């Protein structure tokens, strides 16, 4: 049996803050098709994988996300070149004053020869990465 990732659902603490962030981020990275949307959720379609942003129910918001706990650590988006990483940084992160992590963008030869990435966080501090992997 062969499978590929169909969709990701990311629960967020504040839809009014996170939906515009992810709509802009995913749009910049090529996810353009809106599957469905409401005041507290949006589904955005990609080529093979859909991305859903849904506000966490109030009763589950007490525990905040931390990437070092059990569960997801980060989401990485692959782009076609180092230049695409740099353009993303200049065109998306800098105008929004989104701080990069670890002095990125930079090379990470310990991951893979030529690996070049920028790391940053979403409004709930979920770590995100845009990477070129030759």
C-alpha cells in the first residue's frame, strides 16, 4: 500500500489572528484554493495536501503549545531553490516583522549537503520552516 499526506489540521488559539497569517503564508507558498471557510476555520487546498486552520474549542485552550512536548515539533515547506528561501524571507517575513530563528536563513550541512532554510514561528509559536533541499 502506498499513501501520501492528504491533509493537516492545525488547531489555533485565535482564529482572527491565525487565519489571516496562514492564508497569507500558504498563499505565498502556492496553496491558493479555498476549500471551505467560516468565522473560526479555513481549509486551503494544495496540489496534494490540504491545510485546515481551526480555532481550538475554548475548553481546550488552557494548555499552550510547546514544540518540545510530545506532539508536532515543526512544519517544513520545501521550495525549489535557495533564492526562493531568500525571496520568501524578504517578501513575506520582513514586511510582517516576523523574527527568524537560529540566525536563518542559512545552510544546515548537518541535515543534508546544500540544505538551506529559514525558521520562524506562527502566532501560537508553532515552528515553521521554508527549506531548499537539493
